[in-house]
C-alpha cells in the first residue's frame, strides 16, 4: 500500500508541474491552435525579389518557449487555380492565436 501512495504522490507532483508550464512560458497549445498571452512583436521587414512561378510566404513570429523567434519567409511554387492566404495572429480572449496560412481555391468566374 505504501508503494501505491508513493506512485500516486509522484503522479500528483508531475501533473501539477505540467499544469504550471503554460503559465511559466506564456504560451500553450489548444487543439490545433497556438495560443500566446503576450502581444506578438511587429513583423520584420523582408526584401522580396519577384520570381516568376513562385509565391513568397512571409515570415512570422513564433513562441516555442519563453522567447519570441522569427521564422523567415520562403518561396513556394505557385499552384494552378489556387491563391495563398497568409498566416496571421488573431486576438482571442486574453491571448493571441496563430492561424496558419495555406492554399485556397481561387474565387471567381472561370471562362471556357
């Protein structure tokens, strides 16, 4: 019985430590969302050179731990009949949520 109590006590301590981590780091994951309590820094200016057949995906700030890190932009090949929608930070409640960008069907009329 004593070993069972020790195991339960260890689980309680481990659980409380894990529960305290989001409060210490200032960010946490919620389902597929990335939530940060701090306001993200302003985006960095990136110099983009036009490359026919490619789309520039702008960089953005991430917060994998207790500090903000810049993830630089990159080129991705264009996709026919699709447009790239940039990712963005949205304010929700007391925090900010990162919404991933991605390819979407191009809206409009198709003429044949």
